């Protein structure tokens, strides 16, 4: 019997990296068709069909609730949203919502609205003669279609990037916290398989009532990549995107403050946030963005050390494992350290703690530090291979 993996995504951004990676793994291991169901975020009233994809229009309830909640926004978020609509600017991905009122608005939107119009897609899916699995790509896609109806047609996999109820800072609002936790728990209990980003998240989901959880960290090995020649003198990589909010900027500035305290000349590769003030002992090489993953990994692999900043509790940082696969020793702040074991990953509390630990590591010399980085690479690749086999076996069982 033919088999089809149906990937459901809210707004078409080619799917998350995690979902694309999982689809690639499944396609490489067995004969399977892949079909994409996506809500068209820019053309809300347009439905477009093609051979392996449908872009759905936004549902009436989704449009109504979206406009109803528009005024329930913090002043800055409201200003930015109206400006984007007037100027027809695409919404940038953001991991941080500013202000409690905006957070509550987003939660209510997720809680009550089914975002996509389903008049034609549900009959189409029912008539599909193949065995079906529905892959819900990240939390933002959960309300694209009615999950209860999808479960009548096939197994449902939820691909998680983090524990969503831990993503935002709800302050003292018990209402917001309980609403998000309840919504997430309902999804976890309904899905046939949860794919978590770390062993820690796996345990968390089981505590919340999920019955079938497997984790695959954000490790995406590149077959062509091998570590290159390391810099002769001390060097550090920092990858930190602009969309991670003001807290990440504060953490980024703290790193440079720590580096200024080290009595050595250090080369620093920065990808993402552009430094405003660079200490005198730093030789900076800045990239706003590196689109090609192989080029990106080659640049990282020149460094001795990677500094990894986290912005919330759940999930596991992709850049933590990119650093490891590039053969770097990893330094993580108290949130960045989340995820699974690396042999040479060291946590730091603040910039003074980071400064003294970096200084002590650099005293070991280039040869020793390179050896430590290669041990991290070996550990990350081993973890990826082990969890990949478990993931494929579990998904194949859902099809049978």
C-alpha cells in the first residue's frame, strides 16, 4: 500500500529545518510520498493547489479572531504590526513576544482559532488511498487544521522545537501560564508521537501526559563537511540571530565585556548581531548571515571555541551542536547549556565567570583545545546516529 507523509505548516517558510530533516530521513529510508499543507499567511483569502502542496486560505474564525485580538497588544507590538500592514512588510520570525498583553493575545489566538479554511482539503485527504501520517511542524502549526479530524485519517506526529509553556516570560500571570500549559498538554496527549529536541524535553513531555516521545537533538550533519585548519592564535565563534530579542543583545554585550578582561589577542567570528563596541584585544570577522551551511561550518571550524547563548528553557540549541561538529570547545550560559551531553561543554554564570574560565582554557594551548573540540565532534555525531535510528524505527512502526 502506498504511504504518504503529510507535513502541516502555518505560513509557508519551506517548513522548519527539523521537519525538512525528518522528511529527508524518511524519504531516504523507504518509498514514501510527501505532501505539504500550508496556510498562506500573506494571501489570506487565496487557496492554491499544486502537485505536492496546497496553500490554504485563512479560516473565517481565524480572520475574525485575528482582528478582534489586534487591539489586545502591547503598544510597541501594535505599532509594529500596523506599520507592517501599511507598508506590506513580511513578518519576521521572532522567538520573543514583548509585553504580557501581547503574550496573552497570542495564547488566545492559538487556543480558540483554527487558522486554515478546510472546505476542500479534508475531503481530499479522506479520499487519499495511501496510508497517511500527519506531521505537525512546530507549535505554531497545531491549529492549522482540526487535530481531532486528522486523527481519524491517520497517525499524528508533533515536531517540537521546545516546551512552549516555558518559552515566554509570563511574569506573574497565572492565567497566561495555565492557558498555555493546558493547550500544550492537550496536544501532547492527542498526538501519536512527539519528537522532542532533547532528553530533558522528552522527560518533561512524559510528565505532561504524552505517551510516545522520542528525542532527536538539533544535530544536522553535513556529509561533505570535515573540520579544516584551525587558527594559529586563539579564536572564538559567536552565532546569535537578531530575532532572539533584547535579552540576547544584553548577553552578547556581556560576552565582549568578558573578552575585554582577557590579556590576549583573540580573533572573534560573529554571525548575526553586529557588535557596536569591540574591545581593543579583539580582531573581529563579522557576517550578517551565511546562507550556505557548508560555508557556515567551514568558517566555524577555524575557531577554537564556540560561545552559546540560550533565550528560553526548552529544546536544544542547533548552534551548540554546530560548534561541536565543527570541532569546537563549547561555552554555554545557564540557558544555552540545555540539551544533551557534550564531552567538553562548560557553563558560565556571568561575564566574570566566562572571562576566568576562558582564560584558564586558553592556558591549555592550541593542541589540547583542538583535541577537546574533536571529542565534541565525535560525541555529537554519535548521538545523531543513535537517535536517528530510533526515530526512523518509531515512525515506520506508525505506518505499519
